[in-house]
C-alpha cells in the first residue's frame, strides 16, 4: 500500500491547514480557557492523556499556571466528596465519548468544578463530554477516522500553546505561523522515512524506546503509543531521568532507542542516556530539531515520529488505519 493512500497519511497531511484554522479561531480561548487562581486540573486517556502531560510542562513553564493530574479511579472510589469548588477541570478527549472521562467530569462538576472539554467532535449530540462541560474548545471540524490519533493529538498540543499565549503572552506571534510553515514542509516529505539508514534496525528491533525531556516527554510517550497501535511494535516512552532510573537496564543490542532533542545538540540529560546506550551497545538515533523554535518544534518531532510509525506499519504489511483488536473509542468504564 502506498503511504499516501492511507487514511492516516491523509489525516497527517491535513495538519498544517487545521493548525492554521485553529489559529484563526484562537481568540475564542479568552472565553473558554478557564483558570482558577492560576491552577488547572487535567484529565485524559491515551493520546489525550499524553496531551495533558504536554499541557503541564507548557503551562507551568511558560504561563505560570500550576497543573494537576486527575486519575479517574481515585475520583470514582473517593469515600467522601472532594472539594473542587470553583476549580477548573480540563477534560481532553478526541471523540468526547470516552465513558470514564465523561463520568469523571460529571462527578467533579457535582463537587463544584467548572469544566472545559477539549475535543475534535463538533456535533454536540455526539459529544457528551462537551455537553456536560458547558465550555468546549473544538480542535477542528475534520473527523479523525483511523484508530491512531494523529491530527487530533497535534491539535491538542496546538490548543495548549495557544492557551498559554492567551493567558500570558509568553510566545512571539511569529512562532505560530512559522511552525505551520515548517509542518507543511515536513508533511510533504512523508514518503522518504523508510529510506533512512536506521530504518532497518528499527524494523528489526525487539523493543523501541523514545526518550525526551520536558514537553518532549509527552512526544516520546505518544510516539511510542503510535508505534504500538500502528506497527504492533513493543514501544515505550520515557523522560530522560525515568529512563536512567531502571528502564535502560532492559535495553540490549537487539533494541533501538530514539533520543528526542529540543535543539541542534543533545542536552546534558540526553547525553547521559546516550552514554548509557553506548555502554550497552544499544542502537539509537538522535532526532534533532534544526528548524523550529522550542517548544513549538515538539509538533514537528511528533509529526516526524508519526510518519515513521506509519512507514513501519506498511513495511510490516500491516493496516495502520484499523489495527486488529483496537477501536477508536475505548470503553474502559
């Protein structure tokens, strides 16, 4: 199958236009992007959960906003009501239909929280999360059909960056259009990913690791998820510190690790990871962002990893759009 005939590629190819469309609507965030005394609570699963990790790094580092993660199980099992009076809870869900996220938000609203839903579903009749929240940040009006979330995840990161900008003016206005232009160039070169010199090692690897730091930790986690979903790879994402605190011990010469760098050189903590991999003889590839400004270049690295996962799936003769045993909406509750 040609990569450009897949639904997944078509979704990825849409990303630059959808980023541009969201930017045109970003002024609406002044009404919907709630904070409570510079504090926000976040909840999400899967790719949406990875997007909340990105939000924590961005909002605390650049926008002076403390963010806290909510784990639905603790909310469902709470022995007594928790005081969420006046607290802002952001619920991330591509479809707006994840039963546990909807139920969790409903309970938090009963405990006094104010909700914000971040979804890719414009039809409120099909979007219980947005209906319950009352405030809806729509990522796009373009449905995402493949199982693996690609454009919706990127748009969640984009919404996070725009929210930080609305809250604190922490970025240059030029950063947004520059990132869109870089994304267009990146998508245009999609077909060449399988020709890279390290691709054979990735294809043969028993285990694939992705290591990032700060916001790139979220990219590492979601890249690993896409390799699992699309290419049936045993893939895991880590922060640099987490990787060195044990997981590195499981990696051998038969595995492969991606080092996701925020700039043109590896930062100190990734250099430590590189040294540990060299000592173990584990193959690796450093993904440098020579273009694009941090943290906006996280989106560029994410697109690159999604395209690589797509190429790997096709090289293995798999259908990346509809992996066996997986569904678009996961019923875990």
